[in-house]
């Protein structure tokens, strides 16, 4: 059913066209719909001008079964979407006193009077559906015409997302837009480049041509999505194939789904009931941040030390001054001292550290810009690893954090038995 | 000249439509062009299918003076853009041996042979321009037809951006697409909501209707862009008005341009020749990260401590156990102890701290989820501040970091004279 439905998204907003803001609405809606088996075929971003709206809307409506718009429902005179689209469709808008009531209530609760310009938000399509806005004034609007569906959503993210999740998805389900099967199965890998992953999975692809394999690379992570090219492969078959793919990926497999590398590490630590502290120089807090983005991280992540100067490395992590004098702060030796130091100082079982030159300044012949040393302190051993990246400062920081997390993940899995024994030895 | 030029961007790539990746190309190109006075009027994102490409391209070409495409120039059979657009234009592609040579050279330098499928990348528009790709194989292509300009750019970010900066901008300049005046002047503010900023600037708007004022809000920051609505206001007049706007914003003014709040703090610290250490609980490294995103941050930023557990707060920051028992870790008292503790432990002149409940778990009656306490330790005094946010964990973290940075910025400016005197007193 869902394979034949054609979906288009129209985002209104100058700020998306002049570099002020990323179009996160498209990423969110496209991602959520894809999970539900509905692929967005095309999207367009236009300014909030009458002529543009009419033209874009006609083009979209003529070739799509479902059109979702975002933005343009605010109370100001700039926000013409509702009226202009109704006009383009030849559909009638009617004033809905229940919308007015709910906006008045909202303002009253905040201690304000509702201004007159909010009355423009009280119109809905005649015979259309109103999607209540739990977090703002403008309701979402739905209109059906000739078997097609139009959904207008408000622009603010915190209004759009709950409305989409709680109102639009059930509506699409009820209208038969969504299949009951998961659309694809995602495998996350780290450690191999896209073409190397593709090469590993080639035998699988050769065996089953109906298997569609799509790749996406981000900062050292390669996500692989498995689905049925023609719709003939069942979800079970896709799952079996995905598990064969997992075998082929060996230790480069991270997870099914989209858990972060920090979550993968956190899970292993939780299983061992052990704790981690981190020490960072050039990544300046980004490694800590990756852990603290996980709700409940404090069960295994105790904290971190950002040692941006040598003094802090010495005083807070116990890195010997002589080591710094001999090897420098950007060295495998310093990375190891940082990892062991942070584990000891924060009383953690594991220590993970990063030191390097993120650029644009710094670097020398031995350690050019982009050189990153990672230190790892664990109950079964202490190691360091060196990686090198090109790219800008923020890119290098993100890659360095991913490399450190992936390396720790590998070590935790590799030494699982030893770690388990060491963890359960009497302290 | 540039006001009348109409620009459209076409991004090719399924991954932009199914939630795998944000459309950073549009944000980048839109932003860079806007700085140069050329506004993108519309953009569309489509899949790499022949029929889609033809339709989208015809629609775009018929109504725009400049069309820029991204992606679809790779060597695989999926990448049809070049051929399909040439067909749609009725333009001829010719094989260019100099492109082949440069691709062969690139591969040779990496120690590889060039595969045959790369030959598809060696075609250019007859009488068209080739934009050399310094970071990859596919060159950019330019085609002129009936006074219109078509620019095809490769998809990978690290190839697209230098090519745009070094090849496309000079080309647009030469072709008269860019005006010689800056397009707008941006003022960054923090501390007031969008409507409050608008209200403050109303007198200015009333005095000069030709002044166009546009707003963009992100996590507590409100950016204001001033430009000439009709083109009649000179750049000098816009600048004078922007400086009047600055006066109206009082201490909520952060900077002209787009320096980050951390940069604003860093500048003040540099002027005083003083140092800062930070301590964070719920923001888990994001505050440190904000500073270390600034090249050369180590001149004033010494480091940070992420104290995700009470033990770390006690051991690393010297927060008294009795204080934690009495007030809890999420309290103004703890924030102050953290700020003073980190300044002392890291031997920094200033300490800035954040503790709170970022959610979704945690929180109590007194400190519900979203409650953030900020501590500030300075040579002229020690204070705390409490803020509350709604939203998801990552939103709350970002807002908390911005609130802490903005508050420090204000304090540094408010006590400038005292700080200066204190800093220059004998130690």
C-alpha cells in the first residue's frame, strides 16, 4: 500500500534559504516517515510569498498523494500559507470558535489577553480536521481532496514534533498511508570506510538481489540500511540477511538501530557494572558531552577533566612534568598518563583520554595538525592509539571523539571475558 | 544589479529526504550567497532519478537566472545529473582529456589506478567552464545559456565548499551577479525574546521605513539583520542605524557579526589578561566545548571539570559533603561551590559552573526538570543565578550553556572597571 504513495514536503521560511537555519524539519519528517515505510520523494523550500506559494503548491499537489507543509501559520501578516493554499485548492476556510476558545485559554493561563491578530489562526478547512497544538497557538490543519491528503504544520520545532508524533502519525495510519511492517533495518558500523563495508557485504548482495542496501557515512560511522527492493522480501527475510551482514562486519558492527558510540560503550560498562572517567585536551569536552547526552549516564560515567593547559594536566591528572618536557602534551605517552590519571583521580575503573592538534594552529613535523593520540586505561591493560585526520577543527574534534569511543568499544568486546573476571575478582 | 537576479538551488540526494542527513549544503550556499547580497529564492531536494531531474530542472531553469545543483556527479551509475541536465537543456557534453589527466594524476598520487567508471566524470559542457576539484575527482561544471548561469557542484562537503569559495564566487563576481556592497549587517543579541527585541527596535523602524529588519532566534540568542528594503539606503546609512540599534539593545547587545557567546567572553578575558576554568554537571562538557571551539582558546581557557557524580564534585572541586547533604547537587549553593572550586583547583582567575536537571529523569518539587543553577566566581565577587527551561535534554543543555555564557559576558562588562583594577592590583 505505502509503496505507491507519493509524498512531498514544503518548508516555508526565508531563514532556511539564507543560511540562518538548517532545515531540521525536513530531516525530522523524512526520517520519521522513512521509519514508517513512507519515503519522501521531493521537498522544496520557498519564501512566504503568495505567488511562490501558489506555484509550489500546485506543482506539489498535482503529483503527490500526501503534501506536508511546515511554517507560515503564525499570527503576523507575513504568514499567508493557510489562506493562499486554500485559495489555490479552491477550498473554503471557516472560522472555528473552538480554536479561538483554546487560544484564549492558552493566553489566559499565561496571564495575557489574546491579541486580535491571533484571530487569523482560528480558521480551518471546511470539513477538515484540526490538530490541536499542545505547545503553541497555531493548530495544524488537515484537508482531504480527491483521495489526497494535505497537512499544514506549525513552524516552531517544539510545536511541530509532538503534533506530528501524536496527531499526524495516527491519522496517516488510519488513512492507510503506513504499512504495518518496519520499512528498513539499520545496522551501524564503525572502523571501515563506505567502500570497504560495501565490499564486505557484496556476497550477501550477490546472493539476494532483492535486498536493497543503502549507505550513509558520518564522521567515521557507516550506517547501512537493509530493505526489500521490490517489496517481495518479507521483514523476516530482511532481518535474517541483516544478521548475516552483521557476521560479515565482524568487530566493526556497532548495533542495529542508531545508538551512539557512547551508548555502545555505556552498555558494555553497565553489563560489567564498572565506571569510566575521561580526560580531554583538544576535544575540549566533546567526549564527556557524548556520554552525558545519554539519559541515566551517571550510572557508569562519573565525569571528565578538560585539561587545556599543561598546568591542568599536571595538577589535575598527575601527568609528570618530566613526561611533558620529554614527549610533549601531544604524544602517546601523555595520552596514557592522562587516561590512567583520570581513572585514578576520579576513582573510575576505566579511563579514556584524547590529546592532539585539532587545528588550525599547532602541530609539528612529528605530529602534524590532525594528529590525535588516544589513551585507554582498563583493568586488563593500558594502551594508546594514534590516528590522523584532515579537515577543519570541528570535524577533527568529532572524528577524534568517535575514534576514541569506537576503540574503547572494541577493547571492551575483545577482552570481555578478562574484563568480566577482573571485575569480579575481589577488589 | 544583484537585486533582480533570481537564484534556485537543487540538492540531489535520497539521504536528505529520508532523515539521514541535514541539508547543510543549502544552509552553507544560502548563507554565503546572502552575505554577498544574493538571496536564494527557492530550493528543492530531489532524488537522483531521470524523470525527477528533468522536471525539477525545467521548473527551476524557467524562472531563475542562476541555478546551482549539488551532488549527483559521482562515478556510479546512480549519478545521472550531468547527462540528464545536459539533455534537458539540449546542451552538448564533450569528453575533456584534461579532466581525465587530472583524475589519473590524483589517483596516481594516492597509489591507485583510475577505474573506468571515472571516465563519466571527464565530460563537460561544450563551451562550458570546468571548476577544478582540489579535494576529489568530480570537477564542477558551469554552463551559460540565454543569459542564465548553471553551476553543478559535487556532493561531498569538503569538495563543495572550497570549490564554491575559490571558483564559484569569483565567477559570480565576474558575471555581475554580486553587488559590491555588503548585503546586510548582523547584530547578535542575547537576553531578550524576539518580540521584546522587536519592540525595542520599533522607534528605529518607525523613523526609517526603508530599513529592513529580520530576526532569527536560536537557543536564547536573537540575531537581527539590517538591510535596505528597497536598495535606497546606503551601506553607511544601514551601519549608522545598526549602531543606533545597538544603543537601544543596551547590555543585551553581544556583537556585530556572528561571534559565539564563548568568543565574546573570551575577548573580554583576553583584554583583562585573565583565565577561566569551568565546572559542569548536567551540561556535561558542552560549556568547555564552546570555549575550545575557538582557535587559540588556551590563551584564556585553562580547562574544565565535568563532575557527573557527587564524589567527583567533592574530590575534584572541593564541594563540601555537608553542603551536598543540606542543599543537594542541584542548588545555587552547589553551583557557587563548584565555580569557586574550579577556579581554585585549576588556578584560574574566573570560575563558571552549571548544575541542574536536563531531563528527562531527575527533578523534584523545588527544582523541576529544566532547572539550571549557574555559579560565577570572579575577582570582584561570587554570584549565582537560576534559570528554568522546557524542552528535551539536548535543548536544555544548549540553553543552559548559552545562559551561563551570556551571564558571564554581562558580568564582565558590568564590572569592567573594577575587574580591570582588580586585575592590575599587585597579586
